[in-house]
C-alpha cells in the first residue's frame, strides 16, 4: 500500500530547527522530524524561500524527494496528501488557500495563530470546507493527555502564566481556556501592554498583555508580565468549588488539592492530596500522527474529529485580537459578539479596521 506524501512549507524553528536541539525540548520537536519518525510517510517535499534554510537539510535524507523555493510549484508537481504550513502568520491565508485548492491535498496542518485577522481565518476555513480538506491548527497541548484530562473537570476559574508575547505564546494559554470553559463572552486587558521584541528582532506590536476572559461557566486570567526571553514558563492553576489543580513544567507535573479545615476556625484551605511528575511527550508527534491519519482516509470513512480544528483556532484568535484591542484602547471591556459582528440591532456599524478586519499589523 502506498504511503503518505507530506509537504512542509517553511523550514524555520518549528518547521525544522527545533528538532535539532539535543537537550531541553522534547523530541521530535519539528514538523520535519515528526514526519521522518512516521513509517506511514513515504516521501517528504520541503519548501523555503531562503536558500540558507534549504541548505541545512541533511544530504543523505532518503525520505526527502524534492526541495523547493516555490510552494506553488511544489503543490502542483509533488501532489502531497498532507501539508504542514510553518511560515509567518501574514502568509497563512495565501498558502493555506492554495493548499486547500490542490486536488491531492486531504489534510493541512497550520501553525498558530491561524491568521492575522478574523476575515483571513474565515477565508482559510471556508476554502478547506469547500474542497473537503481537513484543517488542523497547531495548538499543541490539544494533543496532550494531561491537559485533555481537565476538560469538563468542574473548574470555574483558571490562572495561566506564560512568558509572552500575546499571539506568539499567549494564544496557547487562551486555547486551553477555551477548551476548559467553552465559548468566550467578554475580554478585558489590565495593566500596561509591555513591548516584546523577542519574536521579530525589531519593532513588534505583539505585546505582553495581561487580561481576563469571561465565559458562561467560568473566568480565566492570562498573565505574562515583563518580557522574559529564553524562559520556559507555562503554568496553569485551576479552581473549583472544592478542589484545585496546578499543572506546571509545561504539562509534565500535576498537583491536586482538596479543601480542608484551617485550624479551629470556620475556614478552609487547599491542601495537596496528590501529585505526579509524569514527564513530557512529543505532543507535536501526536498531532502529526493525526494529520497523517486524516490524509490517509477519505471524508466518507470513519475518522475522529480534529483535535484542534480551524473553528477552534478562530475562537482563540478572536480572544487574542480583542485583548490586544482592549489593551490599546484604555483596557475597555470588549464583547466578542459585538466586536466581531459588523452590525447588531440597535447599534451603529463598527468602523473599518475593527472587528473582522482588526489585526496586529506588524506581527
């Protein structure tokens, strides 16, 4: 039986170089190295506009059958089943739509955030639906059993701490909040937005932003604080009526607490009842295994839903853009429904540049 033909567009950090790190990062940690690890993948084509990036590939790689500068030519001539898009966010719409319209393509794995604006994200989702292509977005923790175990766990408040900035890393935490609590209703930034130039090496509008997100079933607080370059920090603290859970070490360590009487007063405190250091696994590998599975089946065959769909990523982008807008406009409370619908009964039309067209322009 013929195996999968996979294409990777973009050979930067997540596309390739993260997989070369010898310590710290759980391997395989790049799209390239994950496809290499799967027996179901027979051939890989790679594409990058930068000749230096293309030149980093090992010359004796037997799975790589072609290396391209132009993704359009690669899609047309290589005819991939699965496509990973690991390019800067502003390029996502153009590349994803082109991949969706390629007859051979059955599954697309798109790096986060899904797009620069809600309008672009919707265009990507609609192109994939029109062409019967399965779209997944790389919010990696959706493939982590530790984080999946807290969904429907009876929590009503969450505090998430990350090193910033908002779209680059904060959206990972926002996506977890959405997993836990469902549809977000309102957002509000608090404190001062702190310029974070970690992602671009120059000017950037992707600030470190703190904010609160209100859901029907709970409330979530996003904390980034000062810029912390080269810092591994991703911690989630969850509270319920009578319990608490902390997940630290980027998902590798869990602590569970129950309420217990505090001294002789009519007070209670959270007391640790269980903890486990279960290490980490490559959630990216689990994600790409799912992409390969989707690429090997037609939509008429039984297959589990995408762990992180385009619609999931769209909701995460809405929260991030609304938080950014709030931070840039005196930390006002933003209703997501009002912000992203151009006209609502009894309200004036939202001006151009807001809502569906709003974006962090230099990110």
